[in-house]
C-alpha cells in the first residue's frame, strides 16, 4: 500500500503505508515506521490518513449485491 507524500523541502516521495507504526502531530507531522525510521512530512495527520484510506478503497473494492 503506497501513498505519495511530501518532505518539507518539497520533494515528493512514496511511502509504504503498511510499515507505518505511528503518525504524530508535534506540531509538524512525524511518521514513524515499524523499523523506527522517521519521516517529517508537509501533510497534516488527517491528510495522511485520508490518503491511506483512499488508496485502500481503490484497491479493496468490494462489489455489493
């Protein structure tokens, strides 16, 4: 599950959201992965969650009958 985010220098990168352990707002958004690597991103916590949710919905489409 990959989401596109932005570093503070404006550089765009793609992050595997399956590796996210925590997302903290302090006040900038810090994403900590399960290997303890940290990313400081421009997006607010809510924006990151929306990106993850939108990606999940696009991949896990369930047909209702």
